[in-house]
């Protein structure tokens, strides 16, 4: 059980365990020497010591206060509104188009042709609804082994991204 009392020098409220009754301590506020009064069960209106319920002073019994933000039925208008974009600026920002070129030569590994798999995986990743246009193209490149010019093909994909 705790003993609550006041410092006789500075009137600081102090609390100590009942086992410390009768001993002298220094006040943590003013540094004056204080004799801890003995514990008694009657509440003294003159500010004398009193026994406090140890459960009520424990950390578990402390009431936590939560602050609440007031809720309103209707949202309030903002004081500073952003200006609307011009139609021209909005038209440029509305749709972002991206391109992807997949060459057949880049999809051949150790004699195996993975072109169809690469194209299918890309279209699935982008989503068919986002595809705007798919075009094929032909190109020529020099084969590193034979040093001959080789004509090959690829695919050009225009998509929303």
C-alpha cells in the first residue's frame, strides 16, 4: 500500500510504499529533508498521510483517454481549391501510350524458338484490354557466324500503360 503526503517545505505531492514509513528522505523537488509519516487508516483533511488502494494506483487501473475527431454528416468544402486543368492539358495526360518491340532473333535460344511464348507472356502481363495495336515488321541483320545478311521479323505492340 502507498502513503500519499505533501512535502512540508514546498507542498509537493509525494507517494511512497508503506514500508518506508518513519524514514527520512530528500524531497525530489526542493531537496529538503522530510520525515515520512506513518501509515494510518483515517483520512486526515489537513493533508496528512493516507493509505491508498494499491490496485487503484497500479498501471493496469489507469484510464487511457482517447481523443476523438468530430464526425460530420456532410464534408466541408476546402478553403483552397486547385484550379482545373485546361482541356488541352487534360487531353495529353488522360492516356499514356507505351510501345514494345519484340524481335524474333532475340527469342531464339540454343536452336529453340520461344517467340510465341514471349509475345503471349507480354500480352498477358499488359492485359488484352490495354492493347491498342499490334503490327508486324521485317528487319535485316548480319549473322555473326556466317557474316551474311539475314531478314527476320518481329512484332510491334502499342499499349496503354
